[in-house]
């Protein structure tokens, strides 16, 4: 075996971020603390990635020793970052899972306004797909099932509130009875 090739690792994803069409950060998660330890370094990296990719027709970029797969939709850019040796197909499966899951949650309105209105769902989706850089899931249906979301139900925020109200009402009645 070649001694220069790196050891295989479960820590496939180095970062995930979503930028708007001006290159501004809407969401980012960095899984390798040594990669870009400060917020300033992260934003500089994101700006460099955006400048390289926002006008390109490709789906893969190589920058600063990183493999970057990306996709755009209306006014959003989705990025998944791995090491230079990482399999692009693995990273692309994560990107597609993220995009398809969010498309379902946002009811096919994958745009900045809808994304910002549903950020708690977006974070849940990212956390179900990747944990600490390890890919947990790449099937959008499984991700949606895990975040307990159905397209025919209320949006995630309304669903959560509707589930919590009976709990608090019941506990409030219990507290009143005990006084």
C-alpha cells in the first residue's frame, strides 16, 4: 500500500454552508475545528468559494486543498466541503440529500425567504444528515421521517406549536388543581 495515501476516515464532511446570491452566509457548520478555526477565516473561505463558483456551471470545485460540491437554486447556493482526497460522489450524495430534504420541507420553494422562515427545520435536516463530519443518512425520505415532517401536515413551526400547546394546557390545569 502507498504510504502517502491518507488513512480512510468516517469524517467525510469538513463543512456545509448555504449562501445567498450575494455570497452572504445563511447557514454554516464546520466539522473540523482545525480547518478554519475562526469566524473570520470561515467567512473568507466562503467568500473565496462563492467567487469561484457563483458563475460556474460545474458541480465540483477544488480550492485551498478542499473538494467542494455545490448546487444553486433561485437565490441560494448549497455547498458541501470535503478533503482533497474525498470521493466526490459521497459528497454529492450528501448535497443531493440536503437539497431534496429542504425542497420537501420548503414545499419546493427553495429560496432565501422560505429558508429563513424555516431555519429550525433546516438545522434539523443538516443534523440528521451529518453528525460531526460523519455521514449518517443520504436518503431524503429517511431524513424527513427522522425530523418527523410530512408534506400534508402543517409546516414544521406550526406543527411544533400545536404539539406543545396541549402539553402546557394540561400541566397548567394540573398546577391549578394542586394549589
